C-alpha cells in the first residue's frame, strides 16, 4: 500500500482466490511490467480484477476497473456470476462513466491490464476490448505483483467494507449498495499520497485544468 501511495485502515491477512487460468484463452503480452508510475494522464492504463463476497444467497462477485494515473475507480458491477459477463460489465460501466463525464474521451492509446483469469482471456471479452479500440495486457500467471495496484484496491475494499463491521451480508443487493457508497467516497474523499494527498476525482480535475498545447489530447 505504501509503495502504491494508498493509505487507510490496517488490514488482516485474509486472502481470496478468484483467478482460474483458461489454457485455451487468448493471452495478451504484459505491457505494464509493474511500471505503476508510468502513466502521465488519465485513460492511459486501466487495471482490472474482481473479488467475491459470501451471502446466504450464495457468493456474489465485485469486478473493479481503476485508472492508474488518478487511482479513480471507474467500474464496480456486482453480480452473482463470475463468467466473462462480469468483467464485460465492468468495462461497459467504465466506458459509460468516461463518456458521460468527458466529451473528449477517447480510447486511443488506452491499455486494459488484468491477471490471466479465464474471464479476461475469454473470446467475448477480448472481442469487446478490440471493438472499443482498447489494447489488452495480462500479467504473469500466479504473480500478484503484476497487478499490484488492483490487488491493493481490492484489499482496501475488503478491509473497509466487507470485513470492517464483521457483519453478515444478507444479499448481493446489499453488497451492491455498500460498494456504490464506498466507491463514491473512495473517488471523491479518500486521500492518496501517490497523487499529492488528493482524492482521485480532484486530481483528475486539476489535470484537465492545467494549460497544455492544443495539439496534445486531453485524454487518449
């Protein structure tokens, strides 16, 4: 967490495993190579992963997409399935949010990085990336450091939402409501040392307020 510039409550040592490799899936190369400080603007690199929460209805799954430059969470759907539809929904939500809030948004030059789980190598998801004009990137199998920023964000979600009150989550809808509230707080109020002790939304606003050459795209 300190390396990634994220501060918050102390977390336990619980671990969850959601990644299952699909040997038949398309494997994109790792374009990130753990260079988490490389992006210089929003929408250069998005990182993705998902986790699970137990309820009496059964497990539900929360899929996240985060902008590496600003640390802003863009996608966070909650579903009762962990098929490729889960991660496709996270990508759709992220694109919708960007297009709604930034009329100049484009996927040109955008990279989507994840682990090698079968959901991210599924044909339906790789086709979705291609249709959106997004380059895929996948880390080394079984190495959490290759997706460290997303692993840390999910760790915060578990510590600050799921495990915080040691409560029983009664339904996936309840998890969804709590996730929505946490993401809003995370994006608009949570301070991140890696971005000048600012919340992600404020950090992005400062970026867009800076004067720049007219030939430089606001985001690509």
